[in-house]
């Protein structure tokens, strides 16, 4: 890989889905260690479980739609590869980060489905990790790469919701 191509990325520390995986694993361990309980017992008849399934399904759909829009537009989904085009269509009309928002909401849904109390507690931590360690770096990179069109996109589309 050339030095120019290696520098044409936001310089993330790890693939963004790893943040979600870490949050899930830590939540499982903390749930097991602490025995903290404030959610209903999971089950097929539980409204909480159905709500969790609904949120999880919507979260996956949002993330997949965001990735599909990148592919359709001809740019890289992988943030370790250069951004080729600015994508402002599909879910990007409403949120600049549908894939990351989908991952955060997935943790909420999973936590509700399986009564994973620490998953709900860690949701703001996951959001903050994406916001500070991923999105902030990507925004700086994309501002430098795309200039005024990206700056204008920042003013008209919310970062999250």
C-alpha cells in the first residue's frame, strides 16, 4: 500500500464494529458478575423482548441501508479504505452516521431482548466512543477530502438524529 493511500483514511484505531462487540462482551461479563437486575425476564411473551426485537431489526436495517447506499454510490464502506464519493442520499438525508447509529441501537435492542442490564448502561459509552473516536476523526478527514460540499452537508444533516 502506498504512503499516499495509507494517509487517505480517517486514521481509526480499529474497525468500528469492534466497539460494538467489546460493549456486548463487557455487558455480558458485568451482567454475570454483578447480578444487576432491573429488566423483566426475557421471553417470547414479554413486551420488552418484542420491543428489543423490533429495535434490533430496525437497527440492522438502518446499518445495512447505510452500507448499501455507500456501495450503490461507488464508495468504500470500510473506513480503512479511502472515501471515493460523498454520500448524501438514502438514510444520509436524515443522519450522517446511519451505520454507527444502527450499531448503537442494536445494543439497545439486544439488551432489551435478553434482559442485558449492563448493555443498556453501556449504550451511552458506546455512543460516546463512536462519537469521539470514530465520527470526529471521519468528519475531519471528510472535511479535508471533500471541502465545501461536505461542510454544507454538516450544516444540513444531523450527526446522529
